[in-house]
């Protein structure tokens, strides 16, 4: 059983201890569920009998930007890794809902006035995937923690999701909110560069594409005309792409959006529509 904690759960347990209680309702999976956990003088008594000492819980409570995996012996370890491929640090960041992924300290999800799960749902709605269909095949170009792929798989027949860096997948495996990424039978994961992998797909083989790349500075080839032409090629007639950009009302977001729209139209997408609520645009193949 994967047990993960953040400062939210640690502070709740510490407050229960101070109040003299012997049990506390606590999430052991970063907010997905809540169970009753026993406490004693040594610390929390976890399912299976392992203890997390109060000293370790104090450590977790003080780390507001980290999530921790609890080991079988009650030890704790930050959910983080270093990528030899990209030379970047990956870690899991707690929010009011689903955790976010940090890459070299930068969040890969929207966390201001929202949280990653709600953000994924906004992308799903913008892509027209709320209903979906058993025959629909969906391409998710940047897996990350898999939230978008997981939501798309609830309505689509198959979701093909591509992740560049195995280090990101390592973090996803330690994130309780990502478990369906590895359990859903209709999610197919590919490790590789989307800019290269997309050329391997047959023409008109996807009903929807969700393109949620890192910033232009980190992944400029995923904003290129060549990549947009490939998206147009693999999308079927009547299909649509949701392209995450960032806040369209911001100066930087507006600037990036202008270039994105121009290149999408040059690639063949005659209709490109803003989706401000999802921080991106929708391109339709007609």
C-alpha cells in the first residue's frame, strides 16, 4: 500500500495529539480518501503496524512544498528525483486537491485559484471530451502526472499518452492520484519525444488531441509549425485539438497565443477558438 503525506495531514495529526486524542481521521493518500488512524506516545500507527514518529511528522509539517512517501518501517522520504536525461529535478508539490509536479522548482500545473485535477477537467471540457465515445481514440502529448489521460480515458475508447522523461513517470508512480494511469486498460503509455513519436501514427487516427506542453522555453519544438502539421495529419475530420498555452489575458500568454494561432492556421486548422477558462485554444479540423 502506497502511503503518502504532506504538511496538511501531518499538521492535522499533530493537532489531534495536542488535543489528547488517541485516533484521528486522516488521509494517507494526499486527500483522495480518509481513514481512522490510531496514535500513541510514539506517533501514528499505520495500517500494517508501522509507526511514523512525531519527530518525523514535525519534519513533514514544516515542509509546505513537499510530499513524502512513508516507508514500511515508518521512515519518510521526499517524493523527488533527478533526471539524467534533462538534468532537471522533479518533485511532487501538495495543493488543496491533487498534487502538482514541479520541474526544477516550476509547477507543471495550474495551482493559482484552482488545483491540478480541476485544471485537467477544464482541458477535457475544452477538448469536447466530456461525453466522448467508445470509438474515440485520444492523443495526450505530454503525460506528466497523467491527470488528463486519466480523465480522457473515462469517456474515450483508447488514450495514447506520451511522456518524454522516465523521471516524470517515476514521480507519477509515487503519486496516489496517478494510480489509474497504470491501471486503466484503455490507457497506452509511450516513453519518447512527442515531436518524434507523432510521426509514427497513421493519418486521421485520433478523434481528439490534448496538447499540454511545458513552456516554450522548455519545449519549443512542441510549438513548431512542423509539430502542428503532424497534429493536423493524425487528427480525423471533425476532430479537435486543445492546446494549453497559459493565461490568454496575460501579456506573455497573449504573445505566445498569437504565434500559436498563426502556426495552427498555417498547418490547416481554419478554426482556432480561444478557451480562456482552460488557458488555451481549440483548433478544429474541418
